[in-house]
C-alpha cells in the first residue's frame, strides 16, 4: 500500500527512484531536479515521458503546491506508480509527473513558501498592483486574520478568536469572511493567503514546465493534489471557472461523487490560481487541444460552519506564530493542529483518501 513519507527528503528520494519504473516502459523518460532559487538544496522534481509513437494524450499529476499538502500527494503519486502505470499505453500516452512544486514548504511542513506567499494565488499574468483592490473586505478584517503580537497564551488566543468571530460574523456574515480569507490578498505581506506582489521563483518554474510539457499533445488531463477543503473523508473535485462542462457530467466522467466549481456558491473565488492560468495558457498558446485540469481536494476537518471556523482559527494562529513567534507550548499545540488540518493522523483517513484517488485514476485510465 502507498504510504505517507516521513519527510520531504524521503519523499523526494522515493520519487526520484521511480524513474527506473517509468523508463521500463518509456525508455526515453527523463528526471529533472530543478533547484529552488533561494535554497538550491531543495528541488522540484519532474519526470517527463513522451509517447513512443504519437502525442495523443498527456497525463499530468502534481503535488505539493501547498508544501505540507505534498505528503498526501506523495502517497497518491506512489499509488499511481504502483497500480496505474502499467495500464497506460506508452505508444500514445505521455507523462508529466511533478513532485513538490513548493519544496521549501514541504521541507518545513508549511503551506506557503519561504516568503509567506501562497503559490496558488501567485499565477498572475501582468501587473500585481491592481490586485490590491480585488479583496475589498480584507483590510477591515486584517486585525482579525493576522493579529500583530506573539502567540504566548493559547487559551487567550482561542478566546479572542471566538469573540472576534462572533463580532465579525455579525458585521460581515460568514460568506464574506470566508471569501476575504480564502480568495487571496495582495494587501498584507504578513497576512494569511498572501498572493505576493511579484511572480515567485516556484511559479516561474512551473510556468516554464507547463509551456514545455504541453507542446504537441492533442489531449491533456491534469490532476493537482491538495488537502484541507471539503467534508471529512471525502475528496472533492474542484474545477476551474474556465471549464465549460457542468458538474454532473464531470462527476460521472471522473467517478467523483462531489464536484465543485471554484466560485463563491460552490467553493470560493481565487485570484492567481494555477489551474486557471493553465486554461488561459492553453487557449493562448495551444489552441484546439482538449484540456481538462482539476484539483483533487481531500477533506480533513470538515465543512460545517464550526469546522470551517476551526480551520480558519488554525490558519490564523499558525500565521501569527510564524510572523511574531510565541512560546514553546504554543508552538507545540499549533504545529499539531496544523498537521491535522492538512495530514490527519487517523490511518482510516489515508485509506479513504487513496480509495478516492483510485476513483479519479480509474476514470483517467478510461
């Protein structure tokens, strides 16, 4: 059974060793280890394998855009190697398999990169400056989302969050708070879900990998692995607003009982989303090909109002600890909460996550 690695280093070594598995069927497959610009000891690793005869289709699997989420992504990638690789036709099907888009985040068990940028809010074409105005509620809610003081007393922080949540729910409503928190913001570099004010090195790397990797294919399917959002023990297939097929069609095609589009009614709005950028790339540079990309979101805490508040609290206190420090006791508590948010310790959760991944892979194999 595919397992979750203990560290980024172990996960990377395991992925790199899979080149031999791939070259057994795609003899010309290559492994590229792309060093991170600000920490060359960390790499994004890419196994690419073009078909032996014709570029009919390309399967793309990516992990670790939000670093800590790459641990479940690593297990899903192992599942693909173990159970699905031999079901593909190397004559007509190519592979683009990517380990740790955000290697610093995965190495350090963080979601963002070393500059506190959420890479899935950073895929922007053009000037970032106008984006400061795209999340109008964030400035008013900034003191709530990003307290500017050390995290010294966990009980007091939880109490403050409880009363601040009641106050802000009354003033803004839960939907506006959710949108302001999750949309991505370009206002506060030390805040949550910060999209940056320039393209990050990790983003530039992926843009070039996709441009090069997509060339010449007639049909591309991309599944990007994430954890955190949605009902506990349930994968949600999150599609781009650029995907024209309705949820019911995609649910049947990909065997996913839960499909949501990235909009305020079904999921939440995002600025700078990687998959949205890919759709625009294909339209602009590879017109006429069939393209489908979606995020596989494996739910952890759950999606009720109370569970969503718990998730937001964990995000807030983790950012507070990162930006302003805190006691060792607070750090221990926060780190445990944060890992449960993105990699639950219950073994049954992993079993169900892998079962859900199989459903999507089964559909892709068809």
